[in-house]
C-alpha cells in the first residue's frame, strides 16, 4: 500500500524514495517530443509537494492555456491515486491554475468529509483525456509492464499517448527551458527561473534543500526507528537554521537598499530575485506548520514561532505571487496526509489547527 511500509524499505528503517522511470525531454530537435500548444498535459495532486512545483512553474511561465491539468482526488488508497468519475468536471477549468479547484488561504471544516466524497471541482477532477479511474491506468497505457510506483506529477503527451517525464525536478526545467515561450500568455513576464549566472548557486541550495528539507520531512515522518527519526528530524531543523541565516542576511541587505517597508517583498534565497531555489523550497515550507509539524513529527518548532525570516519569506511568496497562492490548496494538503497514511494516523482524524494555515502578510 502507498504508506510508510512500502517506502521505508531499508534495513535500518529509513525511507528511500524510488527513482523516477520516465525521463524524456521536449525540444524542437527532439525526434518525438516537440513543443506544441495543447499537446502536453499535467497530471497532479494538489497535496503533493513535488507536483506543486510543476503547477507553480506552469503559472509563472504563462502556460496555463498551453498545458492542461487534471487533479487526482486528495485521498490515496491501497491502489494509489484516483480520479473523480468521468463527466464530473468541465474541460475549460483544466486551463486554470489549479484546474478549477478553489485554493483558499484557510482550510475548510472537514467534519463530514469522507475519503469517498466526489465533490466535483473540490475533491479533484476526472481524467479529462481518457476518463480513467486511476492514475495507474495512465502508467499502464504508457508502459503495459510498468512495475514501479504510480506517482504524480506526470507530464503526458496527448499525441503519442505516453508519459514524457514523471520527475518533477526535470518537468520544471522543461517548462522553464523556453520551448513553450512562443505559445505563452503575452501578459506574463517570461521570467527565467534558472539564469545561467546563478545556476551553480541554485544547484548548490537545491541539493541540500532536497536532502534535508523537501525529502527530509518525509525521511523524518516515515522513519521506522527512533534513531532514524531523531537523525532525520535533527537534520531538518539544522537546515531550517541554515535557511534562516541566509534569509536574514538577504533581508538586511534588502532593508539597506529598499528600506524596511519594501524589504519583505524583495526577500528571496538568492539576491533579490525569484529563482528555482525559492520555487523548490516553497511547497515544503507552506506544508510545514499545517501538516509536517504534527503528521511527520517535525515538531522541534513551527515555522511561524521559530523562524521569523523563513515565515516572512513564505508570506511574501504566498501573498505577493498569485502563482504560489492560486496553486496552494490547504484542504487537499491537510486531507491527503492525515487520511492517506493509516500507519501514521490510523483513525484518519484531521487536526483543526494551526489557525490560520498561513499568517497574513
Ligand atoms: N521523484 C518524484 C517523486 C514524486 C512522488 O513521490 N509523488 C508522491 C506524492 S507526494 C506519489 O505520487 N506517491 C504515490 C505512491 O506512493 O503510490 C518527483 O519528484 O516527481
């Protein structure tokens, strides 16, 4: 089942993430996967931090009318992710930032909401292309003998009917590469998230953020021994300290340059510029207080109480950038984790707090 047991497959009880299987790219010179408007599709979960990266990038790059989106139900059961029944969702909504699922700054009451609920445009969407019931159907269509996990995100090619790529770090590079620029919304500032001159700095931050923050929270939450848990959770907080330090230095520089009032809106991990490093950090930090503190036992502190600079950075990202806010569903985030991991939360009760899910700007 898609719970801690199958993930935590090493002898010492530590969590090992599987390597993604589909690793193609899209470019004008690629023999098969050439750029095109309406040719590619994203299959995502609004709960999943890896899929969240791809949704944000799609909006930032002005590609909402170029690449459609289908959203799986927030509940993941023993067969993995599933879609809402076919016909329960209009195809026009697929071209909205979160495929028409409302993303509000506060999660709603979940009393009475069950893992079986099929509220159209609330719990998820159908598979708009094939009407498949399960994400696994797409994997089997692409590769009938597929044997690994059925993960989101998937970047799907509607022309050859296969998966181009199911590794989020590569999907965001494809979307950023410029191959879709000619189709992008002309109102969008074609921001390069990995400018050449910052590439090595971005890679350096990405690498430890991935190990100790993005994946660190999972290694802490899915640990199957006290020793492994303590090692991983300590690593998470040591690296939050490191982020706090970087952001404090950047904040001071921004105060000197722009004054106290404008400094927060210039607060990023590298210089005063939004880059892929911010984008890859955000999905984990926005889930931290609402879910990871209690569900993954990352409770040495909350972000809001213990990390003033990270919290300021988070609020800047959320409130000042609609690409981040419009793709963040606190409902999907809270419901998914608390109700899909019976080994961690057997009664599947979703905690009400923290309130609010994110502090105001
Ligand atoms: N390496 C993948 C990891 C994606 C991943 O682990 N997705 C999780 C959801 S957060 C998933 O779909 N898991 C399905 C399962 O475990 O069966 C990526 O970054 O794209």
